[in-house]
């Protein structure tokens, strides 16, 4: 039974770390240990490490860290691409090595030996496609295409020139400091892909996320079916109920079955837990990006809208305080409002709600189907085909 407790603790700790890392900055977690863990993971741990190296090795150590940081985070490099391939290859090898011997099983057919390889192959293909596709680089010779595809909304985008590329900056584009180029409909620079995610490769990126979510679910379910088949083939339930006299109910049988599985198939159980956790986090990431795609917003724009909301809020506060000043000067009523409920204040400060209000101003949001179509068939490509048609016509 001890192994079960270790596994339970392991699962709970992993969940806590994952939730803290992904959601720790949400207003609802303000002042809670989850926010502190988030701060430690995203900032504190690295800061302590830097100070430790500085303390032990002096300036030489901190300089070495800075140059490694510059190479790893500020310049294009394939480190995370190699790690991705190692994780996928390693996981597939472990699954094949530990579990293919049980295929075909009672609940799983021989075909899964081949479909699993095919599924991993498609995943790697989508990865390579996202890595090596053009995200929509804006250059002097194609800038007019992007300028006509994306009009300025004069809220978060107004006419500007890229100070590095010295060309007009189309709306929704951004200069990626890592790749040193302007990218149309810039979403973010993805370290795993060693590429920007922009107008022309968002569809591959989304397909990559969806496929890998499904791939991990497939792996989890397939291993689950193998183990279920083993329980059936070894007649574990019959042995437990008939020979050991255990009551034939899920509640009384499951601890014994789990114990048997942990003893005989611990590699498969660990792989299942790993794949389930990865599929959950990938599903969350895919859901976040799908929501952005459906509202025709980019990750970069969510930050811009946030800045806009903050600016608007400051403006409103300034207006309110100047109005209050005027009112008090002219000796008008200075009735005090009751203090706001703390919990209500926490929810009121939710940045997401503010963004949702402002995103109604998003002129690029043209409705569900049009937004999806824009991801599949980028606007600049349509502009290009329109121009070639009008030239030939
Ligand atoms: Zn630029
Ligand atoms: Zn980039």
C-alpha cells in the first residue's frame, strides 16, 4: 500500500506545481501559496541560482550565466527542439519496449503497433512543418500585401515604421527580437519550435497542439487497454473474489487490482501518469490558443489589450479624481460610499474580464467561421491571389 501513497503524493505535488505555474498569477490566487510558488518558479528560483553562482564563482560565474542566457533565450537555437525530439523518441521507445509485447491483447488489436508509429510520425511531421515554415516574414518587397490585408484599428495599432527593418509596420505584425525580423499577425516566438508563430504557420502550430493532445490521450488509453487485458487474461478478478473471498464490487476490488498492477506493471503505470499529465497541459494550451483563434486575437494582442485597459483605467481614475477635486472645491456633497467587499474587489480586478470588454472593439474579429478560415487561409495569401488575378485579367 505504501507505493500507492507515494504515487498519490507524487500526483498531488505535480498537480500543485502545474496549477501554480500556469494559473498562479490569476487574481483569485493573490496572496495564496499558489501565487508564491508561481513567483518562485517563474522568477525566484533563477534569481537565487544567479546569486548562488555569483557568491561561489564571482563575476566570472555571473558573466557565464549571462552569456548562456543570451544564447539560450535571446538567440535562435535548437536546444528545445532537440529536447522535444528526445522526449518523443524516448517516450515512444519506452512504450514500445515495455508494452508492445502485450499487443495483440484482449482489448487491443495488433494494428496499434503500426498506428502508434504512424501517429508519432505525423506528430513529428507537424513539428517540423511548424519549425521550418515561414511564419509570414514581412520584407520590403511584400509589405504592401500585408498592409492591405491588415488595416490599422487606431486603437492598438496605428501607422508606424519598424525601427530595425526600416519598413512600414503592418497592423498585427511585430518585430521578433530573437529572429530579428518583422512577422505578420505575430502571435509569439516559440522556443520549442525555434520559430515565430505568425500569420502563415498558426494553422500548423494549432494542428501540432491538437495532434499531440490526442496522441497523449491515445497513449494513455492504449496502455490502459493493455493493462485491462492483462487483468482479464490473468483472471485477476476471479482469483480475488473466488480464492481470496473479496466482495465483488468496484470499491473493494480496486485497491487490490491497483496494487497488483503497481507490482507487475510499474513502468506502464508511470508512462500512463506521465502521458495523462502531458495531455492535460497540452489540452489547456490548445484550448487557450483555440479561444484566441476563434476571436481572431493573438497572444501578442492580449498583452496590447491589457496595456490599453490599464491605460484607460488610469485615464478614468484621473478623470474621476479631477471631478472629485472640482466637486470638493465647489463645496458640493462629499457623501462617503460604503467600502467595497474585498472578494468583489478581487473579482473586479480580474484582467481577463477587462480584456473581454475591450475585445468587443477588436475589428479583426469577423465571426466564428471567418476567423477559422483566416487561420487556414491567411489573408495575405488571399491578397496575393487577388492581385495575380487582377493582373492576368
Ligand atoms: Zn522589423
Ligand atoms: Zn521569432
